[in-house]
């Protein structure tokens, strides 16, 4: 029997924390701590070493973005090793969310998420998948990839990737699922998963969310202008 999934909920609104705790507990997910700001979130992660942190972006004292950076980039004694972060926001195009994805967050949820989606999202991220709503994520990254000077670059050197891996990364950045990638490239889903795993391994990325950001920040994928199609640089050579 697998160990129960352990979650920290960080939000400055008590009703949000209480609601999420009730939903997750009803789904058999263990909420091991709550936090009202980023400082408390870091301390909670250090003490409890959770699988997943549900992290609000806008909190007093230290916001969720800085807390995410410190948790995911810190030394092992911060407790962040193996911990995944899901960003909570009330806006689907909040520019802080892009910066959080670049800092290593595994995805984002709107606070009005349904109970079923919340529990499924936490389980998905714990399993190592990125929580990407393709249409929203692509729109988010395209809007802010070239504007957010404060964002942390994930990886700008793609020279270690093969032509096929570059092609897979470019399509992945467009929000394609494994099934869509397999159909478009005439490959099996198992082969696509292998390519994605190799891309993440070579670039030292945590998951698909960081891969999407890396594709834009490296210049492999260029945000389209109004009315123009998304442009994948070097696609012909893939």
C-alpha cells in the first residue's frame, strides 16, 4: 500500500485553506500543515517535507513566488527536494504565474477549481506530471515570456538535444498532449514519453511545465504576433 499523499496549503485566506483542507481530507489526502505567508510555507516544508505545496501567489511578508524559488532552489535541509509546487491564483493570466513556472512550479490552478479537479491535480503532480492546461499555459507563456524581466531562466542551451528532441520540445511548448504528439509525429505514445523524459533529463528540468518555459526562453519557440501563427525556430532542421 502506497504512503498517503502529503500536502501543505499556503494561503492568507482562512476560508481558502479550510475549504482546501476539507476537500483534500475527504479524498484521503493528508494536509500536514497550513501557512498564511511565504515564510511560514518555507518553514512548513522544512518541518513536514510534503509531496505537494498548494501555494498562493499573493501573500503578506513573503509572496508565493519568492517562497517557491527558495523551496525549489534551496539546499536539501530546506525540505524542498522531491516537493512539487502548484500555484494558486484568482487570475488565469497573472504574470506572477509565469515567473513561478520558470522558478520550478509544476503548474497552476485557479482558486475556483472544482473539488474533483483539485484532488486530481495534486495526485497528478505528485506522480511527476506537470499540471498544464494547454490553452491557458500557452497563452500565459506567450504573453509574458518576453516581458517579465524578473523571471528566472530555466535553461537556455539546447545544444544537447537531438533534432527529434528539439521537434518534440517545440510541439510540447504549443500545449500538445502525448497523444497529440504521437499522432503528429507518427510515433507511439511510449516513444513520445521516452523523448520527453530524455529532454527533461538532458536539460535538468523537473517536468513539462519547465520544458514549456525553456522552449520560449531559449528562443526555440517565438511568441507569435497578433494574427500570426506560433513560430518554432529551426523546425525544418528537426
